[in-house]
C-alpha cells in the first residue's frame, strides 16, 4: 500500500471524506495529561491525521503505568522517561506526517493560556478536577471546544463542552470537589478497558468537532461501567446556567487565582513542591550537590535522589516530587533542606 493511502479508510467514511481529512490536517489538538486516557487519545488523534498535536504532561513513566497506559514500554519505565517525550517518540513511528509537540510541564494558572489558547480543540487526559476547571476557564475565555473525560475502577464519564453552545463544566459541577473526596485510580484502581472506551468516545467527538459535523455531536453526559454492564446518557444540552460564574458571568476563578506551590498527589504517597524560581533548576548542579548525601539517578529530563526514607525527583522546570510522604510540611522541609529554595 502506498504511503498516500494512509487515510484511505477514513476518507471512505462519508461523514469525514476527502474534505474532512483535509480539514483535520489543518487543525491543532492539545491533550492535557498523557496518562491512561491521554495515551489512548493521542494514539487516535495522531493516527487520524490531525496536523499538529501538543502533548502535555508533568510525570514520568513507571512500571505501575504499563497495565493501562498502552503507549509506553518497559524500556520507557526503566529509563524514567517523561510521558510526553516517550509518547511523542512512539507516535512519530506511527505517523511522521503529524507535527507532535511534547511539553513536559504541570499545567497551572501561570502557563495555561500560553499552552492552550491556540488550540482548535482541547482533550482532557488529566486525573484531577483543579486542572479540568482551569481548562474550562481557558476554553470559555477563548471559545475553544473541549472534551471532558474521567475513568476510575471500571467506570467512566465523558461530555462535550463547546463554549457559547453547550453548558460549561461549571454549569454542570459548580465547584471542584475537595481533595480526597472522590475516588482516584491510585485509591480505587482501574482496569484498562474502561480507559479505552472513554478515550475513544472523546476522540470520536473530537473528530466530529474538527470536521464540523455539529449535527452528530453528542449532547449527553455519558456514564459507563463495564464491570456492572451499565450505560447511561444524561441529556445536558439545555443545562446552561445564566448565573454560571464562568460562562455566564465570565469570571475565570481558576485562571486568576494562584494555585498552591505544594500539591498532595492523592493515593501516591507523593507531594509535589513547585519551587519559586523563574530559571528552573540546574540538574547538573543539583546532582553534584545531592550525590554527596545519598544515591542519585539521572537522565536528561530528571534527577532522582534518595534522602533518608524519601526520594526527591527533580525536574528542570522547577518541580520536585517528594516520594514517600503525604505530609506537605515534611515535603517542604526536605526541599528547603536539600535543595535550598
């Protein structure tokens, strides 16, 4: 088969066709979070021929990811490769025609506008509501459609949000749930099939939006549990709230309020500390400093160092994961003591 036949079966699908395929090649998709959902989303989006795909993730590949994050390999985990980088490397082998842009970063109020505002669509591969509400703020502010997705245990949820046409996330859920009040993959586990189902729903809606097929766009919040054999679609097309703080009053609370510099990663016995430095971290200098204290491991993206019963994982963008504790005070103390910032 000739290389120019890559999209032949997709072009034969009437709702896309040759015109839709050309449209896809001109679009830019941003995937926030390259864990389980993000890995499936990226696979679909890149192979479908969306012209520019930006992959954003703050984390690195670990062996516990491999059961469900199906872009990654044991070699990625052995090297502790950042997920965005590893995903881009694998996806380029699948479709060299697509421009894939990996970004190793934690999406926050500081960088969200720069990273997201030029997207034609934003796809949610995250694992926390704070970032989703931040995505919602950007989407409403700049009029960008996005597709929410979440999965835990054997169940998942997805909904399409098109600013000005559908309810936004804050119409449906006025505030983000408090930390620790909702189940996560790290506390309740997750099985691979629900990941693929939810992400496939998300990717399908993304294709509809990018080719302009509004007639077939879903207007339902879809909930699925593959273990309990449940499928439920809740009609939310008319659920826009005139008093919604985001799309009604155009208050972008999650974009305009500074997020804490310390975040407990639920269920992972890990605290993320974001250092107050504009220049990031010099990993060469930090390695020289920390290897006098205990064992260190290094690749070109991150530095790991053992300090007592904990382990520090340092990134060049100024983030430090303190593994082995869920105590923010202890995490701050260790970072101040060993990093000095």
